[in-house]
C-alpha cells in the first residue's frame, strides 16, 4: 500500500496520497478531516454519483444542490455565489467522465468566502484542467479505483492533497484515530477502519504501470465514436475535450427515446446503461429547486460500450448497429 501511495503521488505530482477502501470513503474521510459538523452546508452538483452527497449526509451536513451546464454534466459555477450562506463550509465539484469543471471560478469563490474545496475526481484520474491533474490543486482530491475506473484494483480509492496537516488527520481517521496498531498508540481522534489492503494495492500497482496504454486505448475509442456519430442528428455525443487533456473514461450520449433505443441495441446483443439519475429525484435527499439542465442528462443520458478492453471490432459493430436504428 505504501508503495502504491508513493508511486501514485509521483504520477500525480503531489506530496501526499493516502489509499483507502473506496472513493466513497475518501469523500467521507475528507469531510471528517475538515471537521464538517451537523448543520454545515455543502455545495454539490445535482449530477454526480450519489456518494458525493451521502458522505456529507453521514456527518449531518446539509446539501445545497446546484444545476449543471447545458452542454456538459458538471456544476454551473455561475450559480454558486447566490447559494452561499454563513453556514456554507465546502464546495464539492465532480468531474464526471473526466470533464473539467471551471476550477478557477470555484477557487476564487472559495477564497473569497473562506470555503474548502474537495474535488470528487473519481472519474477523472489523470484528466487535466489548465495543464494540471484534476483533484490535485484543491484542498483534497478524491479518487476511485472501482472496476470501471482507469486504474482499478477491483475496489479501492485514494485521497490526494498538498496539505500536510490534512494528510496527517486523514491518516489517523483511516485507522480509528491511532498512529500505529502495532504499538500502544493513544486514540487521538474519531476514525474508523477505512484501510486499503496490500492485496488490492498489488493489483493497483500493475494497473498503474499500464496506465499510458490504457489512456491511449480510451482516447482512440472515443475518437472512433466521435467520428462515427458525427452525422447522426437524432443523438448527441456528450463532449469530452480530449485536446485539453480530459480523458473520456466513458462514451456517453443523449437520446430522447432512450428506452426503445436501449431495447433495440439489446436485441442486437449490445449492452448499454442509463447514466446516473439526477440526485434531486432521490426522495430521501428531500431536495427542493428546479434543475432543467440536469433533467436532460438524467432522462436522455446513455453509456455506450467502451473502456480499454473493448475491441475496435466491437466499437465498429456498435456504430453500424446504431446507424441502422432509423
């Protein structure tokens, strides 16, 4: 695990990486290290995996939901300022599918209002924003190594930070607030067993050694889809700016008759899945407000077969099948 942490820190050009059991845990540990308490307000996008909001809710914090941009499912930073109150403590932007958020705007808002920034970069490992890796310039960046991620250990996650004090706190949090389980270390703070295993770390190390080839394959698959779908007017490829350093870990489209389209592809032995529902549709979150841009992605978003293990023959078959739909 220590070897993996050191190599990932070198790869991301950050001083501190801390491996943990999964990306969701990384988010929870980050909020604990920032001393988020019940009643604190956390600003989050309405489009992200639900772990982004479950983590603050576990600590009793209050969610403040923000709509996304019309063309890409990332937080609309122009809407953040009006949502800030004296109770606001942090902003958690999420870079879905490697798409960059306007981090310059978020950092300025955070500085002007004394807020923390935690990046949910679970889907953005090695994607870049303005020349730097996403998740490495904020207070804390949280990453996932689940099965569908760029570097996978089956399950797992890690935290990246440049803040030595936050790193030390999260290291304590990872093991029940103790510095060492092999010595009679005092219980220094609240924590839990959020440890990563050496077995998972060994898998992650192998995957990390292959990351260059994995990125090339992912970019190639995206470019084939982009060219093949370019003239099809009844669906839209959700853009990922590869030329700016973003990595399209998934290939996602918008299509109005999603269900019938999925059934058609399934009848041709092509598996797809809808992208995540909008968070405000989860009744237990008790969200209020209107999120028109999010609705488009929630109702029309679809993930096509992708990933570095897909053969080009498979991608060509998918494209030819799509072109026969209408």
